[in-house]
C-alpha cells in the first residue's frame, strides 16, 4: 500500500518498500536534493527535515513513518529564503562548503520554534548536527541573530 | 534485468525542484561576448566571470571573481560566476611539475592574483578603446567606473553597449593595472556569492547531479587495502531485485597516485579487482541490493596490517641508527654526543587520520564510445582528466569534467579513485551512472593523512636556549607514496620535506641543528590533507620548544620571542597574539602559545601565524574558551572569507587534536562512521578572536595556515593547567581533567 504524505504543502505518494528512508524518497523521487546524505545513521544531521514541524533525521526514518504527516524540506522552509534563520544565515555568511547547512538551518528553525530566544546552553544541547568546516562560530551567532529577526 | 521503476505520484501541482542544471562547463550563452579567457559580457551589461578553482568551502567562488571585477571596474551587483575549464590560462604550477587545473596547497589566490588582475585590466583596456573609437576621442579622455566607460564630457557607455566592439579588439599583454589605492572590491569583506544557494537548498553538489538516462550505483570494497573480490555468490538473485541493472566488479586503482602507475618498490602490487558495485534505477535500490549481495573478499598480501605493527615500525624508525638528513647546520651530532648527559629528549606520536568530508565521495560519469564526461565534486580537474584518460585510453583533453560545488574535500577529492569507479560502472552498463560511497566506504577507503612519530633531542646553552637540536620525524612518507617527483634525493636516501615542514624551514635561532626523516612505507593509501605534514611537525616542534622553555624556566612567549628575534614578521604575529590574549595577566586562566610560518610549496608564499589557546575551569574540568589567532596573510583579498578560514580552520584543527584517529586491523581501517570517528560539535567550539595584520605583501596562502599551531598551543595550556605532557594525538579524553 502506498505511503501518502505531504511535502512542502503538496500531497505526495510512494508505493515502494515502506522502510526506504524518507531522505531518499524525497531526493530521488521528488527531486528535492537540498537535504543531504552524510552518514546514513542519523548522526550528522545533513538530512534534517521537519516532520509536522519538528526536526527529524530522515536518513534513518522509514518513509512509512511519514504517513499522513507534513514534511518540510529546506526548499519549502520559506519562499525566497525569507525564513528568519535563512536571513540570519545569509547576513552572517555562515556556509563554507555548505553541505551541512540545509540540515543546520532546519535544525535551527526547529530549535527556535521551541526556544524563541535560545541561550548558548540551549544551542549546545540542541544543535547536534555536524559541520566538518566547523562553521560553528557563525552558526551560533546566526541563531541568536535569527531570534531577533523573528 | 527488469527496470521496475518505483512510482512516486505527485497529486496536485508539481513541487518546486531545485535547479539541477549544473551551472558549469559548456560555453557562455551565445549572446555573451568573450572578452578574455575569464570574462564574458552580455549586451545587457551582465558580466560573467570564469572561476577555474573548485569551490570547496574556502571562498574562491567569491574572492577570485572579486579580483577580476575590481580590475575590470565591473558593477559587482551585475556579476555572475561560472566554473570554467579547458584553457591553459586556468592551470597553475605548484612546484616542479606540469601546470594543472586544481585547487590545493592554499595556492589559488597567490598563484592567480596577478593573472586575474591582468585579465581584468586587459578587458577594461579594450572596453576603453572601444568607447574611445565610438566617441572618436583619445583613450586618455576615457575612464572606467562601475560597469561604464565615461568620457571627459561626462557621456557614458555601458560595458554591455561596448562588449561587441571590445571583443573584436586585440588584447594587450601588459595592460595598465590599477593603483591599489583605487581598489574598490579587493580588500573588502564582501558577502560570499554562494551563500544564498547554500541556504535555500539550490546549490548543486556532486551528489545532487542528475543527467538524462542516469542510473545509480552503491559500492562495497574489500576491507583490506590489498584485498580483492574472490566470489559473488548470488548475482542471479540480485539481478532480479527491483530496479537492479547490473553487478559490476571494479578494478583496483593505483593508490591515490598522481605519479600514475608507479608502485612503491617496497610495497606489493595491487590486486586486480577490489570492489563491486550494484547499479540500479535508484540509489536506494542499489543500496538494498548491495546489502543483500553475498560477496567474498580476501585480505591479500598485507592482510596482517595492524596498528600494533605500524606503531612498532614507527618506533623502530625513530630509534634507527641513521635517518635521512633534511638539514644540518653547525655540529649538532658532535655536541649531542659530547653532552649526552645533558640531552633533553621528547617523543611524539600521531596516527593516520581520515579527511571525512561531509559529502562522501561520489561521481557521475557517462562513458560512450570511448568518450567520457564526468560530473561531480572534483578538486583537481587535471588529475581527474589524466586518470580517466589513462584508464580508458583516450586523450586527457577528451575527458570533459563538470565541477559541482564540493561538500568538503580538504584534499580528498583531488584523488579521482571514485570517479574512475563511476566511469567503470558506466562503461559496464552503457548508461550514465552516479556512484555514491556510503559513509563507511568513504571512511574505510579514504586516502589518509599519514601517521608520524617524532624524536626530538636538544642541549641548551648556559642561558637556557637551544645550543644543539636533533629533530627526527618518522612515518609513512607522503611523497614516497604518491609524489615521488617531489622527493629530494640525498646520499642517505630520499627526503620528504613534507614530513618536517614547519621544522626545517623556520627562523628560530638554532646554531647547531639537525633535521632528519625516516620513511616507514606501508600499504595504506595516503594523500595530502589540509595543512599536510605541518599538523604533525609543528605539533612536535612547538611542543618541544614548550619543553625547552619550561626546562629553562623562561616564559613561553618570551622564549619564542628571543628565538625569533631576527624575524620581524614572526615577532609581529607573536606579539599581536600575546597582547590580544592578555598574556602575562593570568588570573584563573591557562594559556598556551604557538607559532608557525606556513610556507607554500616550492616557497611560493609565507603566511605568519601565532595563536594563543585559552582554557578556563568549568564544573568538571577545563574547557577551551577562546583562541586568539594573529596572522599576516599579505593582502587579504576578502577579509570576510579570510576570517571564516580562521574560525573554521581552528575548529578543524581541534577535531584533529582531540578526536581523529584511524586504526588498522586485519589489513584495513577499523573506524567507519561518525560514532567512532567523531567530529567537533558546536558545544566544543571556542570563541575565536582573529587578528589580521595589515601588510604590503601580495596575497599569501591561507586555507591551511591556521591549523598547525592549535594542537601545540592547546597542549601547552593543558600542561600549565594540569602538569601533564601531551605527546600523542589525539589527546586522551581525560586531558581536560583539572589537577586535583
């Protein structure tokens, strides 16, 4: 039976094996490639999307778990990059190689929805995504900046 | 073979897909006029600037066009950047080797600064001449400004209006360059041009490439570096799995080798097939089929490779009767022998480590009738072309390489082993194939940063400063493994200067000085990694200086200041870092200081760096709170991207100092993913205080320079705080525990 869910507000349907990770369904069937593959075991967070508004690591999330739920990818976070987190990220020029940043932005947006004005301790605890370029100084600054832009 | 394609029906309007047309390669749009190899101008006035250097995160995508646009006097708001390849102008020489189009050795800005200025100025010159002709006035009455040529009467013609005429005029090889006081872009902290695409998901990395008719491949490689495929037991069943097209055995590749095909004399020949891939419609199908594939590998001739053996080799190398002399000044051997009882000795060790870019290596290749086109994260276009040409038997120029954004590389994606695998897979199935390595495959089949051990011995003079020093570094020689043409040949054997880079070429006052290397060859694929040998050598060297200063009971900063007294540029960064950090005003803060002059390959540049690492007490021990980093980078073309390299480079070095270690057993690497090869997290990232000193020197290399001093400065700070010497990287987890 096909899995039916919503991606960036649009209905989507997948009739393959229900344990296929959501990441690959979104990347390969919906051609939304902003979410990245990094580790395949849910550690690095490059694949982070929102499922019903909460950040999820989709490289280990079977597509069946998205049944009936609303999935948001970096492409659907805002029109024209206008989400406060994207604006802050752009203002502070956070990315270097950029590969982790879609996931970082999705994780930060999720954090801000729960903690509108997060402390450094909140950021340390919640932002567990990995950045090999170590852009963490600007990630932290951009989260604080986004909190002000909201 | 039944290509049962899985369906994902979009009910309702189509989703907005990211643009997957790779914005690279090909020709400029027809309506663009090519003014130089680097610059095309559309009648609309839009300027397209060529970028020859892959963007791996270092910021070349912005800083290099900035140089062109400044000399061109272009309107920065109307500039577009396009990756370019295929012309001699895009190649640079790193040392004594043929010019190549690649990013590496922190060389891009240094090597291209002059060339891009001339290209921009030559284009501005023909635009001025075209305008002068149109107005029928002397060129001296015309000037350029922000995308326009303006004459003495104040009339203006846009670059778009002039492009057609300018493209027909001959270029001058020596166009007048701007006075640097007139730079309007160079030296400005401009925002990166690739930021927006990297914040909305539209930037195309290698893993995102889609080409028509493309299949996807997942790969499994023999665990042991010398292993090979011995049996595939269920190929028929695998071929029946949904979407699967083929199971392809892949030929082993020369180990990370740009000296193509040359084997180390002390190493065994490589096996014929060391990997197998499954090709399917979708990557997830290929991956599932690969999981189900019953494939057997043997361990090959070096199946007994292990960390225990490697470290024993290293220790033997450190204690060998003789090393290869890299440098000998004065009479170090005699003094150390005569004053044996006074010799201070320290030994150090660090392991092989993996690049671990967050984007695992991947490539898309299309092989058709002997012609090959490649798309992907490629750090060296030239190395990729040469390797593919060698593998398929065509001319290097016939290999078309389309460079995407690179999701990290740090040297890894210069080696095109993964590209060759995609080419083999495409050849086998007759269609374009994208091959993606899993994280485990990426990590267990990296081309590692070599291991190193250090044995340092010294005798101090009566004031406590070094009289005679012997610095020996042993380990798997990088040049010996992959770049034999860069070895220096001496009567004692081949010397690999990368092993002692940051030791033999510094300006410390050392009257009697011996620097030696000992190669311990291994069947482990190795390659250059960000900051190369200096990560090891500078950790050893600066930690040894720390030891000597402590023995002499002299302040660490003062000790270095004394030894570097004859090098004003060294003193400048050292003083700047010390002053910024409040050195000498310690309350409950522990600090460590380290210095390095990062010297480009072949002496192409000198970037001076001094860092102070600061620790503070936290509840359960110590934490790195701030790192002060003073640099003299020459002219900073873009201070924004330069600061980003300081911040990120220090974080990268902290991962190396605290976490990175690849160990070996049964012929292969033991670590496989981020749970056993962790990276620094945001909770461990200190505040970074950059101090960028002004300089009249041209731009010096920068992408790698801040890494090396981090570990020795941190070790010194921890020594002050805990009394414990740290001589092995990565530092043990309890190194941050406070002194009881």
